[in-house]
């Protein structure tokens, strides 16, 4: 297959940063200074795709029939995200104000308690727009990194 250098004018919103999608991630902002460093759920993040397929394989028939328990489905997604999407976090504290270290177990526990925040994070990590050069440059400007 030959490589063609196509004209990208007007297509900038479709060009993603593969490095950020699958290796370094982007910071996503949530209330009160909470941030999550996340990879993309899809795109160049093949680890996510492989683990997601492996996780749902035993439940595929139930999913097709619509009989998979929603709690089980949610638990599978939290586990996959803890292992393949969330790299780090900032501003996550326990009830006494002590910072909570980012670990797979802590990510799962946090998202179990805050399911709607998790749903928002899932939507953001599935959105290629978060991983375009344009979005990354805008975030840098907001953070004063430009």
C-alpha cells in the first residue's frame, strides 16, 4: 500500500495525536480542580480495544440479548478503564482531605462511587475531538503552557 500525502486543509478536526491517544494521554478537567490523565477509548489505543474485547467476550450473548446485569456491565467498564485509560489523577482526596494515590483499585473505587462522573469521562475519552492537535493546543492556552 502506497503512502499518499493528502491535503489536510479543513480536516484538522479529524487528525488526532496518536501518541496522546495511546501513550501519554490528555488531562481532562472536572469540578474543584479534579483532573484525570486519560488515553483514548479507541483510536490508536489498541490495548483498550483488546482488553475491552476480552472483558466482554464471556458476556457477549447476554449483551446481544440485553440481559446483562447493568451493574456487571458497569463493573467491567470501570475495570477496563482503570487498566487502559486512566493513567493518573490530580485533586482526588479522601473525606479528610488527604490526597488519594492513583491506582487501579482506587480508580475503580472512585468511579464506583461517582458513576455519573465516570459516564462523563467515558464520553470524553471516546470523543476523538479531545485528542486532536487543535483541542490540545486550546487546552495548553487555557493552562498557560503556550
